[in-house]
């Protein structure tokens, strides 16, 4: 279970890592998401299926130091920009 996370460095164009994350939540401060990726700007794309058992409204939130876009089935459900 989890989402497939593909991390890519924005500094070292060939540096990337793919892993499965059970919960796509982390705090990095000024560090890196993985030793293969140098500290600094990076991007991550999560793909997978989220199984919802409740038919009610769903809320998404993010606290970011850059930019975030969450898209589900082609619809943007959250966009934001934090302090860098």
C-alpha cells in the first residue's frame, strides 16, 4: 500500500529516485528527500490509487516551502505557493 513517489533534483538533472511511500508527508528543512538527491530544489510526483470508503467531501492541505499542485483524475484540487 502507498503511492509511488518519483523525486527529481532541480539542480542535478540526472539525479532521481523512485520509491513507494505509505504516507506522502515529510519535513525536510534544508535537507534532501534521499541521499541520491542533493539538498536544494527538487520536485516529486506521486502516482497511485487512493481508496475512499467515505462518500463525503474530501479536504486536501499542504504546508510547503515551494509550490504544490494536487491533481486527481485531471482536476486540480489544490494549488499553492509557500515561502522559499
